[in-house]
């Protein structure tokens, strides 16, 4: 194990250099030898959270460990380009949910681009390109005429047409990263550009095309985090529901009206705020969730029920720690993390009004 590079992960009231190193070491301690990163040992792995944790490792300079995580995905990709939704303790041959969720599948593009920007490793990008290509093609087979993307393919192969705003917003970011990879390789993908544009149009202009999950904070901030809403549109959306979801001094509710704040949603909101240029508010959110930090492991509890003053559930998840590390890395100016979540250098899709 190498010593994590944590100078850009030092943030007042959030992480000291020692705490940052402990958090990264906590993620590494959960990673299996084959590269898999489950939520915690004994729990399941899902491809999205596995990738989020790998990105945090890259942000800390743990590039070899991150590469092993992406190699795990490449080795265990299904023939249709997907991964299953859950693997027991990260064991590829012990699948506990054989559905294939589109935002889980697409997110590999975000991780691969982040790793490339972190390392400049052209051989890695060449090797993972077929994995990214197959994943994107798999996801776009579930895109609907209105631009939104069905959220899941069932175990028997039946596609689900219903779309989730959070999932589709995450896919929007993934498509932009996939287009950046294609551009770097000089292999243009015009169909992906059209797909990304149609998806962005649906997110910006047609909320009725998505299942109503308005109670969930992720549906509030993910159109901003995924880059579909920017500028005044992003600011208006965040301001509209700030008091509904943010609990001052504690973090962000997962779902209203439940008295439960969660670390992952809070860190993701901080990332969205940073992308909007509101670093001060992002810092405040990150500072507010330090009550979730476990001093012994350096990891973070998933959530806190503030009515009962109770940690719940009693689980220290790699993806919660990973999302916090990425938010801190963005605020600290880590180039790859800023590029992936800031979005200025990511290609936009060709947004058209053909499905208006």
C-alpha cells in the first residue's frame, strides 16, 4: 500500500491531512484483492458505488488500487455490456440482484475518464475503451423517444421504460465523459451526441417524462450535479428547495419529511454547489456532516436520524467516504475531479427540440 497523497484533501473543519489519509486507508481496507470495492465487507457491491470509491482512490493518488477496481469491471462485464445490480461482498460469481440498472452501467465512463485525467495513462484508456463502449451502447438501448432512459432491465431481459430523474441525470454526466473518451481516441460517436442532447432536453424541459420522486433530495440536485442544468437554471433549482432538504448543522435529508440526513447526499450536494461556483456553501455542507465520521476507521456512517439522535443504519460505507473525498478534492482543486464534475471541458450533446 502506498502513502495516499492528501495535500489537496485538507479542508478546514472537514479533513486534516491525517484524517484524509485515514479515510483513504479505510476505503483501501475494504477493497478485495481482485479489485472489488463492496459497500463494506460482508455487504454487496454495486457498479456505481464501486466506481465512486475508485474515483476517490484516484483523487488521493492511489492509482494502482483504482486501476484494479476498473479492471474488475472490465473482467466481469456481461455480454450485453452491463453489470448486475448487486454482487455479494464483491464476488462476481455470487449475484444477489440480476437486474441491470442503466445508471449503474453508464457510470464506468465517468470513472474511466477520471482515472485517465488523473494518470495520463493512454494504455489504460485504450484497454478500457471497449468496456466503456459496450456499457454506453447497452444503456442507450433503453433510451425512450422522449430522450429519457429507462432505469432498469429485469433479470429476464425485459426492459423498463420508466425513467428516473436522478438516474438519467447521472447518465447525462456519463455520456459526456464517454464522448470525451471518444474524442481523446479520435473515434467520434455522433449517435452518442444526439442521445446526450435528447436526454439533456428531457431533463431540462420535460419533468413529466420521469417518475415522480420529488420527495428525494437526489431528484432535487442531480440535474445540477449531472451537468444538465447550469447557470441560472441550476441556481434557481437549488434555491427553490433548499429549506426543504437542508437541515442546518446536520446535512441533507435523503427524503422528506423523514428526519434522516445522509452523508452521501450531503457530499453530492456539496459537489453540485461547487460546480455552481458556490464553494462557501459547499464547505458549510461538508462541515455539517462531520458528526458522521467514525474516528476509528476514518469512514463515514451512512446516515443520522436526528429526531432520535441515532446513527442509522449502523454501516460505514465506502461510497459515503468516496463521495466526501471527491467533494473535498473538487474544493481543493484536484484537476481530474474538477474536470469531471465541473464540466467545462466535457463535450455537450447536440440538444435539439425534435422531441419537444
